[in-house]
């Protein structure tokens, strides 16, 4: 039995990530600011040095939000035929706000999943050839 499972109840990575809480205890802050990870959990003391999400959250957010915004813009163009300035006023701010909100959530979820699956330890079991 590992130390984490003996001392802390299991934490759902999606809930912890969206709420920006510690992936081990579910209580402490995950971020120190908007996107910068804290050094450690303020509640259980978990060292956050394992965090390495890279560009994964940004890529996923751009793909998902881009799909939604472009789909809505195309639908609006085909059905309503609005002027070009209306597209700029609607879609650019919407895309920026949605990307900023989703980026924090996505980064939190990926950090929590990285912790849960011990992805930073390099414990990938590959079959021997």
C-alpha cells in the first residue's frame, strides 16, 4: 500500500483539476496565480515539482474551442449572413474568454491525471523484444 492511499482518500482527478485543488488531498491550491503551479500543496505538503504538462493543455484547448467557435461562426454565416464586423465583435472575444477559462481547467485536469497515473516517474512498462 502506498503512502498516498494509506493517508489520503482517493481524489477524482477531473474534480480536483477543474477546482484547481491538490491531486493528492483535494484541499490545497494547485496554482499560484492564474496558470503557474504552486511549489507545494498548502494543505498536505505535496511537492509539485513533478508537474510537467508542456504544451498539452494549450493544444487541447485550441482544438476544442476552435472547433466550437468556428462551427458557430460558419453556422451564423450560412443562416443569418451577418456583416463581417459582427463576426469580429462576437467571435474574437468569445474565443479569448473561452480559451482562458478552459486553459486553467485543462491544465489542472492534466496535472491531476499526471499525478494519479504517476506519469512523471517514467514507469512505462513496455514489453521486451
